[in-house]
């Protein structure tokens, strides 16, 4: 039976631990968040957690290096330390150096039940987790490659969240926040691959029209007294496009129409 330790107070980590336990692994938790009910056994100390075949680390980002330093000398021969904490590729490379060869995996959970892995132990992690019915995508044997993808996803999700928040504040200043919220939800619900392609194509080839439209937005919000947090970076992006910075995967109208 594969022994797996899940360390750190992460809901995603706990869900993964539960799924692994249901698939037949012997799972223990360590330093989990306080809860009335934790659906996996809890290790009595770090030695018990470090004796696992696979350690899945979900600790807070600022503790990632400290926790790796604690576990590295305690791991059993052939064990895997899979680091799911967020951090830069440079951090993940430093952490990999703390572990023996083929022991460290830079890992991520882009969606529930789907793991991405990079680093020297990525293939070994693939074998263990796929045998336990968890889908794993091996990116490379370079630690940090999974972290880079995670941070790019963060840029998109956080940026989108900030734009939505700014739009709702702007709408609130005009007294139309309820309509705006429903409209935002409908807009996001309609998004698919074709809509995304159309969005970047429009940005790439109609930036002048976008600039003029944003000036009208500036005038509107000046009248309502709302100081937008997103207009300046949006206008800066327009400027970059205007000065020739190409958006990857944007298509010219000719290429699109010839399809």
C-alpha cells in the first residue's frame, strides 16, 4: 500500500488526500488546518509524515523553503517530495537542490483531480498518482516549469477579478451595479474559444477605436466621481499594441476570413 502524507492547511490538499485514500492509499495529514472533522488520519509528528512514500506539500508559500529544509533530511530512500506551494520558478529550483536526485517534484493542481508536475521526480509522481486514479501531466524534468504555468494562471484569474471589481465599483458610482452584475455574468457565461479569439483579434487590430472608447469611459466616470483602478493599465496596454507589440495567437482579418 502506498503511503502518502499531505502537509499544510490547504482545502485542495485535503481533497486530494481524501481522493487518494478512497483510491486505496494509506494517507496521513500533517499540520492541517484546525477543523472539527478531518477525513484523514493525522500524523503524530514530522517523523511519521516524512516516512511516507510520497509527501505532498501544501504549506503557505512563505513557509515552503523552511518546510522543505525540515523534510529533506528525513525522507526515506526513493521517496518523493511533491511541492504544491505557489512560488516562483527560482524558488522551486532552490528547493529542488535541497533533495536527493529524483526526489523533488514541482507540482500544481490547475483543476480538481488533475495534477501537473515538473522536476526530477515528475515521472515517478506520475506513476504513483495515476495508479491511484489521479490524472497527472508531466511538463518537464525542470523544476519551476509547473510554477511558471501556475503564476500565469494567477495573472489571468487575478487580473480578471480586479477588472470585474473595478467595473462593479464604476457601475455603483452610476447607480447601475445590479444591471452590471447580471451583464458581467452573462458575458462571462458566453465565453468560449471562439469568443476569446475574437477578443484578442479585436484588441490587436482595433486598438485606436478602443483608445477612443476608453476616453469616453474616463469622461463618464469623471462625472460620477469614481477613480478607476484599471483604466490606466488598460490604456498602457493599448499603447503597447499601438507601438507594434504583437499579441500571441492574434489573427489578421485576412487569415481569419480565409478559414
